[in-house]
């Protein structure tokens, strides 16, 4: 499944490269940053999950493809660490879930000063490659659905030199709990990215 997801991502980026012809210009970028993530939802009793934000990170590549003046289609391929923290009795539990993600954004990139204002939104799909719950020195594999999908929004600024930063937020729409019960667990969080456009 991991190989299929990677192959699909490469084919998508290749097809988009061929799509942009004539005077249209592609611009590639690399970016990395920090995440503050949580796992929201409810347990089998209907009570709200009492998790707190946990730090993570993301890193990846993207391409912007012109579709209209100042508007672009922006697929992103990235690795992202998500999760949450919780305390049961006096034991702190650290949930860590690592994803390969493919956000597909519509980007407004309008001139502002010597650079560009960035406003983007769109769906994303992710595949969990690792998920652990750590309590003290003990790591336990988490039983979750590997597939995740949701929506994201971001805003930022790109300088005339190609350096850019952006604030982003994501909201998971799929229940990650694999059990057929009434419990719900979804990814939610925000982050800060720093990148460079070639």
C-alpha cells in the first residue's frame, strides 16, 4: 500500500508537469515546519476525549501550477508527524502517528510589495506508516485506520527571493478508530511552515 501511494503521487506530479505547457510556468518548492496536533472525538460512552496538543513536524515538496491569473493548483507530498498527549492517573501518554500525506490545494498567490500573499485551501489524504502510544518507557502500537482524509487552510507570505512562510490548519474528516462502536477519533491541529520556491 505504501508503494502504491508513492507511485500514485509520482504519477500525479508527472501528469501535472505535462499539463502545464506553453507560457505556463511551474514552480517547485520545499518546505518544513512544526505541527501542534490533537486527537479529538468521543469514547464509547459518548464522553469527549480529553487529549491535549502535542508537538510534531512536517517536511515535503510541492509544485504550483497556474490555472488562472494569480490562481494555482498546488499538490504537496509530505511526511507529517501528528498525535496528542493525555494523562491517565499520573501516567502521561504520548500518541505519535506518522503519515505520508498528499494535500491538493487551490492557491491564491497575489502580488504584495516585493513578494506575494499566499492563501490556500483544499482536501488532503494521508496514510499512516507508524502509530505508537508511549507511556513512560513503554511503546505500544496503536490500533488505528491507516487511511486519513480531511481539509486544510493556510495563509502566508512569499518574498521576492522565493523564501516563504505560512500558517496552516488541518481538520480530519475520517474516524481513525477501527472498532465498530460509537467511539470517534479524528486528527485536528495547526502548524507553521518555512519553505523555498525555485
